[in-house]
C-alpha cells in the first residue's frame, strides 16, 4: 500500500489501524461521559425541585414556580 508516495508494510498499516481504533474508542468514551453528566445534572435539578416543593408544601406556602429547562439559569445559562 502506498500513502503519500511512501510504501507501507504490514506493521505500519497495523499501527495506523490501531491508532484509528484508539481514536474511535476515546470519542465513544467521551460521548458516554457527557451523556452521564447531562443525566446527573437533570436528575439533580429535578430532585432539588421536588425537595423545594415538599418544603413549601409543609410550610403552607405556594409551590415555587418551576423553571422551564429552556430558560437560562444563573450567569452562565
């Protein structure tokens, strides 16, 4: 096989394939980690909203308005 005018032998081809496989694995792991972080952030926000609603109900107050997930929260959104 020739790549950019250089003939590659079996070991070099195997090394290229291994590097590509490692890159694909890192991308998959990164995506899965981001999904887990997003899930935890959502779960924690829902849990906090439930706790605040229960505390408001026990105190006899009206439940605080729920924030839509589309609204920015805090200075960074």
